């Protein structure tokens, strides 16, 4: 099958990580930026964007309309909306294989569009789009975190709000997305995160969310978290040693499990500051085994 580049058929049948290495930097940059736009605008076709970007032909505007790609003479109908998870997977593939120099050029555009996607308000696609944008952000931050420092504060603000999201799936997405971000945060923003987590562990009705966040923060930036153990560990011990009679058994067990996982992360990732708590940790472990 003849396949011109970069038609949607190419994206479906060839590895993006291989494909981008054969394109000129300008082509890759255009493709990545257009794919990012498509991710946060689910009413348009990826095939339409690719043709518009590379071959300068009129793009189909409405679902069902025919669009012909001059690259491979393939005619395809524009779907109602492209799957955002497929686009997210494609972007992550490209971000994993793109050169450092080119990644730095496109990282700012991608993170800006992902932040836009995180704020998407249309109910029909809202949750899946937010989760996919968080997935892309995690991949991007793991390689190009320092190159998007201008957007750290804005992204952090969105992710903190997600920790209070009514949907559990989005809350968990927010928790896991904060990890790759805190690695690159400056001192003031990192302090802001830690103070929020400590305060919410004490006051929030959803303590489990912030205890889970402690585990993620320790795994991502254990040395930095270790400076806050005097405020975190006593709270975790309190929840493990004191039974809340207002909670059902399953809720108590979930709270204990989250506390133990957080303590485990602290032991492994903050060994330089965990010494003063080892005795109490051993007593807790023995009590839990009875």
C-alpha cells in the first residue's frame, strides 16, 4: 500500500517513534503541535489536521465529509471525534523518541495545550480528555520538565484542584501527575505543595487522597520530602493507632492501607531522616500483624 506522509494511515500502521526520526525537524514540530491541538479539540479529525498541516489542502469541517490526502490519494471520512487516548498515546510515543533539541522547541506548546485540555468543560469528553492530558504531561515532564518551567505554577494549580475533584479517577490522575512535576518545582512551589498536603491530611474529609500524595511525592522527590517528616509521620501514626468509630470497617482499612504505603515510601525514599521514627514503625508493624 502506498502511503504518503504524514497521512492518518501512516500513523495507524507505522511506529511513530521510528517515523519521527526520518522526518525533518520542521515536519516533526508541525506534526506534534497539530496533534496536541487535536487532543484538546475533539471535534476535528487528526487526518484533517495532518493534511492541513503538510499538504495545505482544505480541511473537512463536518462529520462524514470526505477529505482526500494528496500524499497517498487516500480518501477518508472525518469521524465524529478522534479518540483522545489514541492521540495521547501517539504524543507520548513521539515525546519518548524525539531529540532533546526538538523536544525543547515543542514542549512549551504541548504543555500549554494540555493545560487547556485539563480545563476542558464539555461534559461529553471532559473526563477522558483530562486523563489523557495528564498522561501526556507526565511523559513530557519526565524528559522536558525544566524546559516548561514558565508553566509549572499554572499546571500545579490545576493539579491541586484535581485532588478535590468529585470523581475518584480524576483525583487519582491528579495524584500521579503531581509526582513528575514536583521534581522540577522551585523551592517556593515545592513548599506550597507540602504545606497543602500536611494541612489537608489534618483537616480534609478525603485524607486518603493526600496520604496517597505523600507516597507519590516521596517516590519522586524523597530527599526534599524528608525535611517535612516531623509533620507528616506523626499524623500517619495517629491514624494507624487510633480507630475512628465514625468510619465503616472498609473505610478504616483503606485509611490504614494508605498510611502504611506512605510510611513504606518514606522508609525507602527518606532513609536519612527516618531514624527517629524507626522504633515506633516497628511497634506499628508488630501490632498490625496480630
